[in-house]
């Protein structure tokens, strides 16, 4: 992948980008999730909407994951900055902090994130700190881009809440159907509605499902 490089942070080496969700979902690679804090690091922008998207992504990543919590910060332009993100993460007294650069490609800023993580590891040796590589160009991302391209060409662009609980319920309710039975001049219509299952009923299954490629 685009992030399949080996980086060193505070004595810990990680191979592969965090966009490869199996890295975060592997019990062997990430023991004791309830004592691990995720720290998502965005680029930072003067556009509030762009910054809010980083927070939304971080929440979706954390929801149902079993990790202690997730904190969001930025490497530039806006706040909270990376150092503040580490400070907030330490407030939970975790045994491990996993840093996730929200970048598609590597570069000066990603290198800076690794450098700051290494500095934090030296200052707080009792907490294991791991910095994963940038997201990289993953097959799932290309698949989503292709879906959006097709939707645009067909004039079927969906509203911007793919994972919205209520949108999923609305789509599920489309499964309701009518049976028309005609016998001579008598017409009988029977409507059967099948309620959509709650996608959040099993949070572990939900978290696994939302990261599966179509």
C-alpha cells in the first residue's frame, strides 16, 4: 500500500498504513484495547467544515471498537495541535497511545508527526506510543471513489450520511412490499412491512461491517 513503509517511533516499529483496518482490529497486534487511546491527527485547515470531517471520521473509527477513547488534533493551521492532543490522551492514563496520521500520502508533515511521537515517548516512557503510517491509497478508498463517480454520472448522488442510522433504517424499510391478488372482480391487497434491524444492536459487528469494502 501507499503507506507500507517502516517507521520508527520510540522504539516501536509498525509496517503498513492505518487505512488497513486489520492493523487496528487485530487482537494480537493491539492487546488491551480498553487501555489504549487512539489519537487521530489531521492536517488542519482554515475551513471549519474540513476540520469537522476529521472529528467525524475519528468518531466513526472509534465507535464500537473497544478502544478506551479517541482524541483528535491537528499538525498545523488550527487547534488543538498535536502536543495538546498527546496531553489530552494522557489524561486517560492509558497504557498505550496509537497515533493515526489522517493523510493519504507521506511528506514533511507526516515525518513531523513521527518526530513528535518519538519525543513524547522519550518524555513519557511508561506509556507505549505507536505511530502508524499515513492512510495510503487503499482498495476501499478507490472503490468508494468509483461508486461516487457512477452516482454522479447517473444523477443519483446520495445524501452525505452514508452511515447514518436513520438513513439505514429508511433504506431497510424499502423492503416493505404489497401483494396484490386478483380473482374475478375481487381485489385484495396485503401490505407487509419488515422493520429494518438496528445496525447498532451489536457494536462489535457494526464496527467490523462499516469497514468492509463493498
